[in-house]
């Protein structure tokens, strides 16, 4: 028995749970940041060329 009458395995279980939740929150935050940056990116297109492509010689 550990202090407060808790088993050693129970403490390890809670530490694992807390560590897992912290890692999941970190991954979620990084995903949201990357998605936000992706939507802010301004896409550009090339202007049409000056050649007249309707005439085939």
C-alpha cells in the first residue's frame, strides 16, 4: 500500500492518463495552428499568356 491507501498501479494509471491527455492536447493545438496557416495562404495564378491560341498554323 502506498500513502492515502492507494495502490501503486493506480498512481501510475493516473500519470499515464495525464501524460496522454497533454500529448493529445498538444497534437490538437499543432493541428489547429497548421490548418489556420494553410487557410490564410494566398494562392496566386499565372496571368494568361499574350499569344493567341485560337489560330493553328
